[in-house]
């Protein structure tokens, strides 16, 4: 019969309607405009010798620049002498603050040790208790056992970018306070400054093996090893004066307008690349100094510029594909993968937010490390800085703004840092010494005294918050 449908044209009476509905819904879930995921990796086996500028070599280079006679003119001689005098004044004013920090550190360390102490019987009779033998079973002497605390080390990373110019010297002051503290309590430290300007002999030679999917580190990025605790106190003071002179170049003071050595000019912001290098710097520092716990302090005025990654390109005019670069920020499907921890991080984030992603990854690799951010803020920048982590209209924003207006300090706890301290550049630049002229009026004396108290209070707040994390 021609009107009878064939077997293949008839509906399968055993077909599952549930399965058919599931397959139909599956099709609707397909995102036809989605991107294929790209997994990025931290460059392995970075050759730190190609990135880090040796401390001794760098300091000798700066000393030669300032001391070899090119500043022998009357004007330049006055500049260097003014720099030296201002450094001496600052060091003298910082003594009380550093001593306060040392005292806080020792107190907290002692309190922590006693909180973990244990009392044990010695097995030796206490003769002063023998007369109580009828009603006291505890007649033995006791001893308190205090466990040894962990020894610490500090790695500082300083932003040497162009945007730091207005606050660089104030930031250096905070760094110097912390360095003097470390030197006084015997904590080993290293200080690095990231830059894209320091000249290299092998400028175009990469510090790692370039592979597809690897995050790109620019060949001219460097970490200048400004200071190390391995040198003598006298030598360290000379080195600190050298960097003070360089940093003074970027202030608005009349005495500061002088040249700096080639490569010490402020440049770009390879902060993200510096964070990637810390994956190898931290364990190396820990091993060389035989410390159990490393704290990392990053002093910056913002976030690094965007990261790029290596990707294969096939050009129509080339027979073989070649390795090029793509931008990783704000791209769908780009994921940062850490094979050591097994964690993935979405990089489809806002401009500047990549730094937080890399900081969280660094923290995941070194969970025992305190990751501390220090940012010196011009008063006009405080609102934008707070909004980045709280949003535009929130209770947290109002709370932090209130704290800022009152103390000129704040602590952000929702960033990639364990603690991200913000300090007012205006407040930090004020001299905390109570000095007035001989013929000063009562009003002038009162104003100078109040200003001195506020400055001292701010410095103590900074030092106290810091020591809580490192003690």
C-alpha cells in the first residue's frame, strides 16, 4: 500500500519524552557567542640575575655619580649639602618613632610567648611547701617553659614609577623608619624597587623561556636591590643617603633640582611583573637568611599596568606560526592557572584589578606570609582609593572616610593584601618636632604644639598597625 508509511518514518513508540526534553534544553544552554578558555601560567624558572640589579653595584654607581666631581660647582655643592642636612634632620626626628616601634614589637613578642607558655613539674620537692603536706598534694617545684618564637624576615618592594614623584620622598621616609626598626631588632631585610628604565647590557634578552600561555615579563623590567641588611650599619647609612638624594630630586623644594644617574629616573609601573618575580624571590630570601616566616611589604601609589601573554599567531604571509603577544585584561575566557596550588583565577576583571588577582595568588602560594600594602595618598586621591574597594555608596565607604578625616590613615582589608594601609602625604610631610621662634606669639606656639602632637600620633598609628602584623 503506497499510503502506508515505512518503518523508518513512523514514530518510535518507545522514545523517552524526558530524554528528548533534556536534549532540547541542552541545546538552549549552549552559548554560541562564548570564547574558548585560555589558561595562562606563571613563567617558570625566572633568571633573577637578569631582573635584579645587584645592591653593591647599584650603590657604587650612585656614589660615583655624586662624588666624582661633577657636582663641584657652588650651586650643586649646596644642593648635596642641603640633601645631607635634611636627611640628618629626618633621621634625628625618627629616633623616637623607631624606638616606640621596637618597644611595641618586644612587648607583643613577649605577650605571644607567654600566651603559649606551659608550666611543668620538675620532680624536685619545694621545701617552702613541705609544711602543707597534710592538705596539699602539689609539693614539687614548677618551671615555666616558653616556646621559642619564629624568626622573621622582611622583603620590601618600592614603586619607582613616574606617578610616585610627588610622594616618593614621603614614602621613603616610611621605608627608612621600617628599615631602622629591622636593623635595631635584628630582622634581615631586602629592599627592591621596580622600574622599566634601568639600563641593561642584554636589554632584549628574556629572563625566562617564552612559551605559549606564559605571562609576559618585559625584557627591560628590573628590580633594583636598593638596600640589604647584610651590610654594616655605616655602609647602610651611606646607601640610604644616596637614595635620599635621588628621591629628593622629585620633590618641589628649591634645593632638589639636580640630575640623577641614568636609569634612576622614574618610569613605568611593572608592579604585576614584580609580584610574579616574588614567587622565586621569597623562597630564595627565606633560604639565604634561614628565617621561618617572611613578611612582604609593597609601597606603591596604585596598580600595575595590564599584563600580556604569549600566544601563537598564523599570518597569511608566513609559512609557520610565530609567537606573539595578546592582552589578558578584560578578555572573556582568559583564566590565570597556578599548577602548584591547583587554583584558577578569572582575569576578566576591570582595568587595574589584575594586581589584586596576582596578589591573592601570591598569598595562596605562601599562606604563612603577611602581605602588606602601603600607599601614601594625596588628600584629593583618598575618596577614589576607598571607593575602589567599597563602591560609591555604602556604609563601609562612609565609615572609612570618617576614619580618614579624623586620623588621615586607613586600613583596607578587602584587597589582595592582608592589610592595605593608606596614609596622608600631607600629614607625613609635617615635621613632628616642636620648634618655634624665640619671638613667637601664644597662638603660634599653640599651633606648632598641636601640629607636633598630630604628627606624632599619626606616626605612632602607622608603626603600631604595622607591628601587629609582623610581631
